[in-house]
C-alpha cells in the first residue's frame, strides 16, 4: 500500500513538474521557435495539466473525498425544466427558506409557490384578500424593473378566483374536522366509562 501511494505521489510530482513548465521544450524561446514548435509545446503543456488533474482526482477518490456526497444515489432533479441562469440562487432560497433576500424575480417566484399555504393560514377572508392585494402590488412594482435584476415572470393572482378557491379549501377543512369529531364522539360513546376516562387522559397527555 505504501509503495502504491509512493508511486502515485511520484506521478503527481512529475505531472506538477511538467505543468510548471520545467520539462524540456515546455518553455519556448520567442526568437528561436517557429509556430509548429510553439503548438507542440502548448499541446504538451495541456496534456501535462490534464494528467496532473486526473492524478489528483484519482487520489481524492481513493481517499474517499467523494464518498457520501449530497444527492449520491438519487436521480437528478430539474431535468425537465428550462435553463435558469439564477438556478443556484433560487435553490439556496428554497433550501434554506430565505425570505426577503435576492432579486424580486426570485423572491416572488418562491413566495408564489407557498402562497396557498399562507392564504389557508389566514384567519379570515379579509386577511386573505389583503395578502393577495399586497402580493399583486409587489409583482406590478417589480415588473417596472426600477431596481434592475432578472425579468419578473411570476403572474398576478385573480383575487376573486383565489378567494373562491380559499373558501372551498376552508369549507373542505371544516367539513373534515367536523367528520373527525363525529367519529371520535361515536367511538367514545361505544366505550365504557373507564375506557372513556383512559382515552381522555391519553388525549390530554402525561400529568392530566
């Protein structure tokens, strides 16, 4: 194993020596070299650099530098999407849940993806309307490009349509909660009073 590492280090030193321009013919005299000699010297230098990089990669692989990287063994994401020059900023904002930072084109796009959840958390229809009005106003302002940045492609929301959808989702949640309560009450009625007492204590948690 030691000899193998020693050979690898020797190859690495040789490649580094060649990349530094210390091999015969790597440095070409401007007065005495013709174009062919310059091309050969340049090609030799590029090959030596490629060899140097390849040796470093191989040594890093043997040392485990590429083991357990994020996303290893998982399919690539975003292949069906068109190229976005600001993809790394958008991914960072989504991954770290950053709000209020970055150009409006990116922050509004991220906010648009979570707007339904924010609307569902609104305590009233009036509050939901205010959220939509503010969101649309910021999109219109960003489209004027007064602060520069990439173009804003996030569409505005139709307030009446969104509020209709908000009411439907709210009605569905209330109906599901009502049905869950009825099922729970039916289960409790079918229990003995001791079973009901144990069930109540389990719902309240330890110390109840």
